[in-house]
C-alpha cells in the first residue's frame, strides 16, 4: 500500500468522524439535557418536589464533542493532503526530474 492509496482511505474516514461525531454530540445533548424531578417526603414540610435542570451541561457536551470531531476530521484531511504531497514528491523523484 503506497501513500496515495492510503490517502484515498482517509477521505471517507474524515467524513465519518465529522458526521458521526456531531451525531453523537446531538444524541448526548438530548440524553443529558433533560430536567429530572423527584419527590421527597420531608417529615415537617411534607411532600417536596425537587427538580434539577441539566441543560447547561448538555450544551457544554454538545460543544466539546462537536469541536473534537471537527478538529479530528480536519486533522485527517490534513494528513491526506500531506500523504498526497509525499506521493507527488516520490513520483517526481522516481521520474528523475
């Protein structure tokens, strides 16, 4: 396997990382970003409903996971470009130019 054939494999991998990462980020947003409530029986006060909103944590997770998938895919596209340049250098070296 030469550098050119390996570089061709990186394009679908980069798209998979980008789209899959953002899909996971959206799933994490909906999984984490909910309001959970519980009811607690307190002896002197009676029944108390306590709710916790986790939307802020979900937005942070969406941003972090999406940013990491974007940077990862950019890294793979950059690696593909470097491998293509290396292949061109190899072709020019072998041809004697």
